């Protein structure tokens, strides 16, 4: 796992605070995924495959684990590094639209992905279609509002100055944007920058976990909201938040 790009900058980061924070997020996801022992699990936006490798190393491993990524290089890299892991496979996200994947998965994990998505309704609809009727969606996103934003922006700048992780710089906020973000409600509070590439994407600036929660609730019933790294403090004082959700009967076959 140490060879993975994201693992190196996150749970194996040379800065102990960064490594600890990301490890707590992974531990929360692993605890939630224990319920799917012996079942089918998909990691949507699996990155370097670290989460799936960690899950398969536990006693609560799923019978089948599939990682999906947009980047074909990432898919090929994961296939190479984890070639000897039984029950683990990787494929492109585009292939998930084939009929064979519809309703196939007992659990769909989507960790630190949705904050970057521009066409968010398209992805939420896809997640709904991939999930079995009685399945569970596990979503993790960063908290980029309230007091945590101020702490995280400061930490990112310091990490960038020290050459740690992927923080050479951060999208700047002016004082009005900081104020809007610290006191954000559940509606989008900033116009988010869009960056071009093979697929347009957002960085973290302006992401609102509460607005995402409400969009997910159009298609899913959210059963649990778990904060990380300190669950008892709740998501408003967290660095990341997890949602555990199931399909809403009233949303069946309805557009977003």
C-alpha cells in the first residue's frame, strides 16, 4: 500500500498530524464497511486502492471488492500492484454504466470524491443505480465550512511551505468568502472554481457538506452521519464527515 500515490501523501505522510487525521478517516470507513463481510462492495473513485487493500486485510473482508476510477493509468496501476489479491478487481468508471452493474453491489463506498465533482447529480444518480435495493451507500467528504475551514486552510499553507503532501498552494479566499464559509448554512454559499482537464473538477474551495447531504437525501435515506476524527464533536467541528444511506422507496426510478 505504501506505493500508492494517495497513501504516501495521506496515511503514510511524514507529518504525523496529517497521517493521523487521514488514518482516522480510513478507520471510520473500515468500521462502517464491516457490515458487508462476505458481500459485494464497490469503491467508487478508489484512487490508488488503499482503502480496499486495508479492508481485505481485515477479518470482515467482502466476498468481492471492486475499485473504479476515471483515470485509466490509475486503474492499470492498481491492477498491477494488487494483482495477487484474491477477490479484488479494478475497472473504469465508464464501464459501470453497463447493465451488468445495475443493482449489483451491497455496498458502494465513495470516499473524498463528491467534493470534486462538477456534475454532481449525474454521479448521485449513478450511485443509486449501482446499489442493490437493500444496499448501503457510504460517502465521505471533507468539512470545508465553519471553524474547521480556518484550521484546514492554515494547515494546508504550512504543509505547502514545508513541501508536505500535495499542498504547494491553496485556492485563495478573500475575507468575504471566509465569512460566508464560516457561517455557511445548508445552501451553496460560494461560486466554486472549475478547473479544466480530461474531466472538469472542483478543488475544495466552497464545498459545503450540508448542501451535499441535502442533495443525497433526494435519492437516499441517510441513516447515520459520523464525524471524523472525533465523532463525539459532530460534523460541524470535524475535518471529514461520513454518511451511511440507503435507497429511498419514494425516489425509485425518479429523476433528481
